[in-house]
C-alpha cells in the first residue's frame, strides 16, 4: 500500500515537471524577420523575388507563423505577395517572397508589412518598400532556389499528446493505489 502511494506521488511530481518544461515561458522566444533587400522598384506586369529569414531574436524557438499583415490592401492595388514558406515548428527558416504586379497595378509607393505570430512572435514588424512605376515589364527573373533550413520537429500537438498519455498513466496509478487502500 505504501509503495503504491510513493509511486503515485512520484508520478504526480514527474507530471508537474513535464508540464513546467513543456509550457514554461522561458521556452518561448521572440523572432526577427530579415530580407535580402528592404526596397525595390518594379513596373507593371512584373515579378520580383526577395529572400527572407525568420530567426530567433531571444529565448528558445517553438511554433512560428510568418504573415503578410496588409496583403489584402496590396492586392486591391494590383500587388500580390506570396511566401514560399510561412511556418516552421522551430525557427529559423528561410524562404522566397514572390512579388507580382498586375498589368493594371496603380503606380505609387507601397509598404508591405510582415510579422511572426505564434509562440515566437516578432519583436517588431519587418517592412519592404515597393515602388510601382508606370512602365510595363517585358520579362521576369526566375525564382531563386534556397536550401531547406526549416527545422521541423515535435510541436505543440506532439507535446499535448505526451501530456495526455502521461496524465492517463498517473490516473491509472492513482486508481490502483486507491484500490489497494
């Protein structure tokens, strides 16, 4: 009877340690987005490619999404943006931003705003300044290829699964301890 209670207490202690390690705030960090250039000029009906990197600025990495904050507003002016990779369980990750202007894009100066959300939010937004000229492009460059840098791994769902399994184990130990009393 006493051995079962000790085993149960040990299981509860291990469960608490698992929770503190999996969800502790020191395990979360902040991210930073950088581009290979911060501004560009392009005509109508053109395509441009920028390389980007989302890295950890502080803390430890976890699940992070990269977003284009004002994507809809830019699309309404004839500028479309697409990220080749916008999520990694563990930053850092790199990718290519594709910027396309429509044949009826409005000439002017625009700012595309990017941020990271999730467990490692960006400390500050990243911006790309886009100048659309009145000229029409005759050809577009080819997209650059980048080596895969994403570090896919155990994410929040994997950890939640482990917590549920461990909680079931603790409950089973508690039930057996109770039966022995």
